C-alpha cells in the first residue's frame, strides 16, 4: 500500500475538525434524542443532575431550572435539564487566552 502525506494549513485543520465534530454531534444527537426527551420525576431529575431533592425544589421555587407542573407533581424534561447544565459551562483560561490572541492577531492596529 502506498503511503500518502498531506500538508494542511491551520485553517484547513480547523475546518476539518469542525466538520468531524459536527458529524459526531449529529450522530450523538440522533442516538440520544429519544432518551433525552423523556420526562423525569423529582427523584430521577435529582439523580440526573447530581443534586439533592431539596436543592432541586429550591431551584424550582426560584424558577432557575426548567420544569413542568401538573397538579402537585413536578416533571423535568431530560433534554432541558441537559441544556441547563451545559449553559453553566465556564471556559478554561487556555481557551480564553487563545481567543484573545486570535482576536488581537486579526485586529492589529497599524
């Protein structure tokens, strides 16, 4: 078998990584969309987000977490809880520094 060697620029590598990531996300989303849309009870939701029931009730009371209420029962949609957890993600110093460097290199003053 003949060996091939490719030279890619940084932009081409970023483009390739983005395309691969996008395809992986689509595959992952299609695999998990049925499971994520299920309704969870307070016990199941607490276990899913790894919080106590008391903490979850507090978040519901403050309207800081997505939920539904029918009668006296609380329901949580798994996909909404997943998005709620992801929305609290903080960037690392390294990724912030990279973005700053990238911005400064593109917007240099002459």
